[in-house]
């Protein structure tokens, strides 16, 4: 079997797949010609278009690291008989930890104060007060692998009230995670001191936190997005933060990635940004790369992967 790795992968997964298949790595000049003879692909961020699937002569399977598959044309994959799987839940702990870190950073103005000190600015501490998360209300949109973990972390660290909105899950789910269920998104955003998003980017979720939803939020609330860029209307978020209504935002994902200093949000001192680094731990990258390799081999050998999406 000929397998192409189109993105950088941790050596653990590379070594695993190399024992069972002939591989071409991302840093091999031959990688750009994968359409000619690839039986399988391992990808992380690489987009796969309808044109790609149309040109792929032998392609049978694609394994995607992580849960997001919005960069892969799944309809085209199905039309060309290419199986696609992803690996949900593998990075849940890493993403949940980063989300909690962003919440603490924004609420206590850690990065803002750090930047001021490094720039040599005088800091009048009385003018740069933070807010406490103790017994705050945390609104979670999407109580899947990451959402349930972050719920437990917020409760354990800060004795928070968890309010969840997830219309696709029955009301009696997550009995081991004390929480309340919001019947509507509007109810959730009105109640939240911290709003954190953990849903995939779909036609339904694109722009789901827009100008109207941000306008319903409390004064001094915090918005966190470690899910996908595009779920939050970034222009509306900029205007709302600029107006002083919200306390701040912690963002790991953006509509255009990686974010640059030209992004208007990057001009705001109360925005903490990371470059889609939620899964960026040694442990997660090693584990994820091996699981991607395992799932791809399962597909190529006619087995059933953990999570097939096409």
C-alpha cells in the first residue's frame, strides 16, 4: 500500500504506518504528486477538494487527525468511493486544558499585563482589575468530548454553575456532570458569565454567535472559542469588545488561520489569541498520530474504523 502523509505528523504515527505501508512524507518532494498513486492519505490541516478526489486514481481512504473535517469535501469523497474517518475525542483533554487556561488568562488579564511589562509601560494596577471565576455561570455550547471535560474542570476549579446548550443530546445525558440545560441559545448567552464553544463548524453553527447573541450577553462576560473559526462572527465580536460591553475573549481559532497582526481582533488588549494550538501537547500529538495511522490501515484493509464520516 502507498500512503502519503500530507501534513506534519508526530514520529510515533509515522513509524507505525511505515511498518505496514510504503509511505511518502510531507517533506518529500514526491508528496505534491500524491494523486498519481496514493492508496491512502493521513492529513491534519490539508484541504482536500472535489478536484483532488477527481484526480486521485487509486485513493481508497483518508484518515484525518482531530474531529474537524470542514476542509475535506465529504460529498466528493463519497462520490468517488473514498472512505474518510476522523479521530474525535483524542485531543479532548488538551483542548479542555487550553480552554480553561484562556479563561484564567482573560479573566485575570495575564497576557495583557505581561505585554505591558515587556513594553516598559507603567502599570497602575488599580486600573487593570480582573474578574473572578469563582462560582461564575459557565455557558457551554456543545457538551461532547471537550464540552463535558471543560464542564468538570470549571466546576472542580471554581465551583461554577454549568449551563449547557446542546439540542442534539437528550436532557438526561451527562448524569455524572452537575449542570442545567438551556432550552435555547438565547437563554444560555443571557445567563453566561463565561461562554465557551465546543461544536463543529457546519452550516448551522457558522456565525451562531453573532451581533445579536453578543448583544444579549452580560456586561463583563467572557467569550472563549477553541472549536472552529467561523462559529463566532469576528466583526461583531470586535465591535462588541471595542465598545467595552464584554470583558474579553480567548480565541484559539479564527476564520483565517493563522491569525496575523493585521486582524482587527489582534489590536484589542483584552483578546488573548493562540494559533489553533488546542491539540498542541506532546502527549496528544503522539497518541493522535498513532490512532490516525491505525484507522487508515483499518480502512485500507476493509475494517471498520472508530469514526467514519464518509
